[in-house]
């Protein structure tokens, strides 16, 4: 009789994948060339801050604005935005 197989599953998060793909595309460097912050900026560069923020939005899969920011956009139940 063979021993019972032990299966161990782990969740693989998509944030490292998204960050790595954007890094390979050079998005942080491109944004750093385009956007010049003022002299008091500290911490992450604008390119990396934007890349991290974009990864979060893509990971969440929800790009809707909050509290009335999407007025007039409509929805599945009200596609033309009449209820807005």
C-alpha cells in the first residue's frame, strides 16, 4: 500500500508579477523622465509611486471612482446614466 499523497497549495499573488512586468517595460523610468517633481519630494520616485499605484488598481480589478466620481457614466442596470 502506497502512502497518501500530501498536497500543499499556496496562493501566488499578482502584485509581484504586475510590478515585474512594468519594470521590464521601463514604465518607472519613462514616467521619471516625463514627470519632474518639485525639489521637496522625498521617498519613492514619481515613476515607482505611479507604477505601484497602477499595480494596485490592476490587481484590485476595480477602476471605479468613489462617491459620485462616476456620475453620468451609467451602470449595468442604468446604462445611459438616467438615475445619476
